[in-house]
C-alpha cells in the first residue's frame, strides 16, 4: 500500500467513504414504504405521534405488535421520525442511512481494535499503517456492499441496523477494555458497559442483541486467547465470559426445552416443519455466504419466498451437500484456529450472527437484512487475507491495494444500481418480479402497483389487466399465502364483476383448513375495512362465508383470533346484528381481557343493550389499561354515550 501517514489521512478517508456511501444510496431515499413498513408504521396509529412529550414517546415505544421484547428503542425512533417530519419516507430512510454511517464508523474502530489485539496477543506482523488501512477497507466493503441495502432502504429494518449499531459499539468497548487490561490499565468498566449497556440497547432494538455475549466470547477466545497480565485478571476474564455466555446459554436451553410445545404450536401456522426449516437453512446460509463474497444483485431482493423448501436430505439434491459443507466449514475452521485464528473468527462470527434467525425459531425462511451484522465476519476475513502483506515486494503491495480498491468500487456500483431501482415503486416492482419470477410476494407487489395506478385513473383497463395477471400468478405460486385470492376478489369488485363463486369457495376452504399466516389474516381484515370504509361493495354473504371459515381453522388461536373476532364484531354492528356483536365481544374478551379496544367495543354494545353498570366497569378497565391515553378520545365518547343513556333511564 502507498506510504501515507494514517494519522493525517484516515479520518479524511473515512469521511470520504461516508460521503460515497451517501451518494450511492441517495437515489434510493426517494422510494416509498414497503411490505412490513405498512403494519409497523403507516397503519400503526400508535407510532404516528405528533409531539415529543413523555406520554407520546412512551406510546410510540410500546407500539410494536409483533411480540418478543416489543423493540421499544426502534419503535421510539420511528415515532420521533414521524413527530419531526411527518409520514415522508425520505426522512425515515435518511435516518436509516445515518445509522448505517454510524455502524460503518463503529466497524472501522472495532476492526482497528481487533487487529491491534491480534498483533499483541498472536504476535502478528502488522504495522499501525496496515491496521488503519485494512480497517478502512473492511469498513468500506461493509458500508458499500449491495447485500446490506435492505438494512438501509427497507425502513422497518431500522430494527436490525439499530441492534447492529449497539452490538458493534458493545464489542468495541469490550475489546478496548481488554486491551487496556493487557497494558496494565483498568478495563473492566469498559467491558461491563459494552456488555450491559450496549447489549441492553441492542436487545431492546431487536432481539438479536442477545447474541452479543456470544460474539464477545468469540473475540476473547480467538483474538485474546484469555491472556491477561496477572492471574486475578485472567480469572475475572474467564468468569466474565462464563457468567455471560455459558450460564445464560444453559438457562436459555432449559427455557426452550420447557416451552418446546409453544414453539411447535407456532409451526402449525407455517407451511414448513421444524425439520424442513433446519434443512433449508443450510442451503440458505450458503446463499448468504455466496452473496457476501460474490455478490450478484440479480439474485438479491426484498423477498426470497421463491426458495424451495428442503423436504428431506435429498429433496432438493443440494440439501445434503449444503449440510455437509456447512458442518465441514465450521469444524474445519476450528481445526485451523491456531494457524489462522482470524479465519476461524470470521466464519464463526458470521454463523453466530445467524443463531437466532436461521435455526429453530419458526421465522420466515430467508431475509437479506439478517446478514447486516453477520456479513462483517466474512468481509473481515476476506479483506484481511486479500490485503495483509505476506510478500514485501512493492509491485505486489500495489497490486493488492489496487485489487481492494477495484473491489470496493465494484461493490459501490452494484449498490448504486440496486438503490436506483428502489427510488421508484414501479421500477422496483418490475425489477423484483424479473429477478424473482417464482416469488408470490414479488408478483403481489407488482400487482398492487398496477392496481393502484388503475385505481387512480391511469390507463385503468390496461393496468387492471396487468394487476390481474400478477395476482393470478401469486395465487398459483403460494397455496398458503392467500393474499392473491383476496386481491382477485377486490379486483373483481372494483371492476364491478360478479363474485367468482369458485374463487370465493376455494378461498373459504383454505381459510378453514390451511395453516394461517399473518398475511392471510391481515388480508381478510383489510378486505373487511375496505367494505366498511366504502371502496368495496360486497354482499354480506361474502363476509359471512369468509369469517365463518376462518373461525373454524384450528390454527387461529390467541391474539390473532381475538383480532378476527373484533373485526367480525364491527361487521355485525354494520349489519345491525347487535346481539351477535355482543356475543362476539364476549368471546374476544375471553382471549384478550387486557385489550382496551375490545373492552370499549364491549362497553358500546352493553350501552346499546341497556346494561349500563357493566358498561361503566368496562370503560373503567379500558381507561386503566390505556396508560398512554392513546384511546382518550374514544373513552370520552363512550363515557358521554353512557351519560346520555343513564339520563334517559331516569
């Protein structure tokens, strides 16, 4: 590499990298909301706050409806975005880009620290200049890699990028603290802050944060080797890692074993089994590795539901080689841990980063944002072995440097091209469906785009026909995701066609018998709201058939069942069937007695039936549960209705 003083040029180079990444992503910031952005942001009234007082901030922080630890830090930042700039996706994405920049800076610092520790503990021949430039190259490759694009431009994946940000700085603080210890200084406080404070921030951004202790253990095992200047410090380091990795790991396995039946119940709502998921993940991980090391933007995408499930070890045939290859990669890298500890570190960092989302939990099969932090492990080892000075001839050093520069420019070009598609919803939909023609979701996305164009009067006949083509393909591709069938019902209604009886009966049969995905439940709820808000003009018989079918489904349990019952209650009220509506709210309350919305629905119906004391009790319970006063207006309306009804009885 050229002889340039890092102390003068490294900060400026890092700044130029941030500017370059901003330029690469800029066009993509003009795009809109996509996929889960809808349910978590645009259709989530609790996150759409208009002020920054404590009540509203708390309301936004608790607005995530996906379970787990509720991800309050991520939801809080989304709420602040809306309070400051409204529902403009540009500023949401710009905030994501700023988080991406901070992650890049953090990874530069972390890489500097790791290579410094590697030189100190493993006696590696690394100069300060090499450490600085290798660290800049790693940060550049990560900042500009096209596989990281969804972590920036897919707004709701701020959850992944925020968790990664805090994990990066948690790792850096631990490494810094350990370096201080090796130099005879105090470092325990840095280590504890890195784990406890930044680990907590990461975990409450997204549950992936619980993996931080495992990543810290990899740093300690493979970089520091548990070295310490004295016996007491070494005991502290060993105790630190045992108490944060080994003991919690054993407890987590115990909890998982105790709640294994809960895990299997969730699999009932999926179109794959636990065994199929584990077999498929071996192939998925190799796909991830290939995209990190040999990126191909034409194989990347927002959706990867076109990945074929592995039914057994030989179906498809690539399954067994993928499993054996992954096992060989992990065991082989351990065998090389003394000769090439950084190779072992990179491989295991990548795999450890996937422990939560690519193993036994019944999550969707694949998403690119799951690689946002794990990709660092592979890029770290690749850049190190490409750029480390094993041969000292000047020509070779210049060749290495030129190759890395060309590599980074190629990554930048790939990301820029990909970001340009994300600037326009129509372009993105068409590119995605071209790259993933067998994905039901990409076809649904394209269909929705053309439906929207037609609905706004833009070549309605032509665009409605294109929408129908994509919806029909989506319906054929995924038997379990019923969004295509619902979309065809709405399309027929919008074009004033009679209800297709075969389509309706086929949809009802699937609602009754197949595992229910959240997408299918949400599609029925959106159809109901389309009817209540006016655009849809279905007969009551259509909804009676669909609601009757879904309530027969044995996989519809818990909160989703309460949600469907609440929606059916509104439909019953619209049909003036108040007795049925009251019965439905009783059922919903049996499932979700702490849901203030359902309590208020029930109170309203009790008032209509003259059961005023019971209604008063329901309203009081709803007020007690509405800690953020999110439902204050509706509660006040019910109280006024109750007062009028009480006055009428006197």
